[in-house]
């Protein structure tokens, strides 16, 4: 039953958890992957026992229902130095710091975020539209081996359907969203309205929960940089920059409805957060590539690999990004997830954060790929000609006209680990093979 975290099979209660034997037993159970509930007479006493596990309880009165908060080891003398965090079950509210809700858990980004949070010791509650769809969700079942993971049914269009998933959570990562990058026939109904309405729907659940200390909203760099800019280059844009909706709706670049949806949902989320006292941070990632646990990916990875795969629709998406942004801003998925977690945990973080490790162009990517993966490319044909053949007569940029700056994120202590095309593509090409986008 969703929400019934106490029913998990690997749960042990140890009484007198700060005692000599019980401390060692708690440690051993944690080491073996159990979730542990323990009791002490005075949970308010944070003084660590000299040779044992220090424990604090949410409430001592009902050990069967209450979970320890973060536990840390004070190792026995001579023992190997170690520390660990216990995760409490996702269904439990209270003051513990490690329960996160991730919406849209079977998606490309959310799957990787769920995995990272579990690996870092969080209990995770995630939502999918159809939990019975085994094809879409089987990787989430596998992720359950990493830690406490509960899956809930929720739809952005159904008011209140996120209530159970968010209840008791400390952090809410809003990742689910319609992702029609190239504008569809009915953009208002398919992209713009559901994006804004769905974001507010989840935020209302956060207010109802009353436990969420930080909402992390995944928007996109497209809310930042689609605006008239004079000259050929040298434009450095930061979080003060907004895509200009008058310009976007007049010019109608191929991704215009996606851009409008991101600007409107961010502004609506900021207003709502202010009115309801929610601590909100917003990430604006560039084109995100890299391996995810998700077995199918619909937009960014196919676009990132389009030059190798030759897939015309994916190449059109990539071209749509370059022509609208004035660059192809790239971030690796692993870095994006690390940034999401950092911004959740950094109390002083606030506002928008661009998350982009470098800015490049289709031609730079194509030259790099032709050199690194010649088996996928007909090297006899000039790359620019080939790209033009594949995608019409539009001009391709030699250098980025626009550079998105992630300096604000870096000031929060973040360091990108994937800083070059080489680092980003190594993983992405392997993932593309596994997805069937590229041949082995
Ligand atoms: N990938 C990128 O390069 C990139 C870059 C910048 C920003 N972003 C943003 O990051 C977020 C996630 O993107 P992604 O690449 O991970 O896309 P994705 O793989 O398509 O994931 C989107 C998720 O949203 C869910 N969803 C869509 N409509 C929904 C609805 N009405 N109710 C509930 N769930 C719904 C989908 O569920 P179903 O499986 O049921 O359809 C899916 O789980 C999006 O907001 C996207 O705009 C992505």
C-alpha cells in the first residue's frame, strides 16, 4: 500500500539503542541494509555515548511507529572510521531531514535523481502516472534495492493527486512536466496550461503537507535566453535574464511553446511560494545528456546523439535549440542531479540557478564526434554539408552567440565534474547504444 512504509520487510527495532550491545547491533543492522528503529529513554540527550551509536528519536513513546532521525556512528576505539545516515520510511513525517519526493520518477532526469537520493541515504517517494505500466516503471522497481522507495500514482492534471506522495517529505523535487520541445498542434492545451497548472498543483500539496522545507523546481535554460540580442556574440546571460515572451510569441521559434511554459510556470511558482511561505529554488538546466536508469528517453539524449544517429526529428530538436538559444548549452545528468541535491540541502540557496557546464554549437559537437566516433559518421562528407543536408538550409553557428553562466551555482560551492564534450559524450554514447539509438 503506498504510504505504508512501516510494512517494509527489512525493518528492525532495537530497544535501548544507546547501550553498549544495542549500539553495536544497530550498527550491524544498518551495515546489512536494514532500516532500524531504536528506543532510548531520553531522545533529547544528543550527547554521544562514548563508544557507541548516537541516536535521536522522533518520539520515544511508540517505537513501532517512530523512526530514528539521522544516526551517526562514533566508532569503537580501534574500529575503522565510518559514518552513515539512516533513512526513515517515506511515509513518516516529523523532523528528520532525509525524505524526498521526486515527481515523474520514471522520466529521464527524475530516474537519475531518485537513484542518487537513494544512494545518498534518502528515503524517496516518487510519482508516476501509471504505476501498473511495467515497461515504464521496471527500473524503479530495481532501484528499490538501493533503499526505501515508494511509488505513488499522481497526475499533474488531477488536483490533490500528489498529496500522499508529498506528505511527510522534507524536500520536494518537481521534475514531472509535459516535455513537448518542438511545438505541437495544440500548444496551449498540451504544453503551456498543464505545465503551469501542474506545478501549482504539486506546490499546493507541499503546503498541505506542512513538512516540506525546500521545493526544488526543475525548469529549463529556455526560460533564460530566448530574447532579442544585438550583435553576433559575447552575450553572457545569468539568472536575471528572462526569455522575452512578446518576442517569443511573435517570432515563434520551433520551441516557442516550451519556452512560454517554462517562463510562466517559474513566475507562477515564485508568486505561489511567496504567498505561502515556501522555500523555493529553481534550476534552469541546459540540454541534459548522460546515462540515466530510464530505459527510454524521448528528447534530450536523442537530440544530443542526433549527429551520430542521423535521426532527422532529433536533429531538428538540436537545431531548434541552437537557433533559439544562440548556442547549445550542455550539462551532464549526473552533475544536474548533484546540483539538485546541493540546492535542496543548502539552506541559504534561493531563486533561480542556471545549470550548464559549457556552451557549444552543433558544428563544434559534430567535429568532436566525427573525430571521436568516426564509425558513426561518413567522414568523406564535409560535416557542415551533411548537417545542412539533414536539416535544411539554416545557418549553423561557428561559435556560441550566447553563453549561459552558472557562476551563481558555483558560488554555492558546486563544481561541475563533466566539463568537456569528451567527458559528457563518453557516457552518453554508451547509454545511446543501450537505448538502441546507436548501433553497437
Ligand atoms: N532533458 C533535458 O535536456 C532537460 C533540459 C532542461 C530542462 N528539462 C526539464 O526537466 C524536466 C524533466 O525532463 P526529462 O528530460 O526527464 O523528461 P521526460 O523523460 O519526458 O520526463 C517527464 C516526466 O514527466 C511526467 N509527466 C508528463 N506529463 C505529466 C502529467 N500530466 N502528470 C504527471 N506526470 C507527467 C512523465 O510521465 P509519463 O512517463 O507518464 O509520461 C515523465 O515521467 C522537464 O520539466 C523538462 O522540461 C529537461
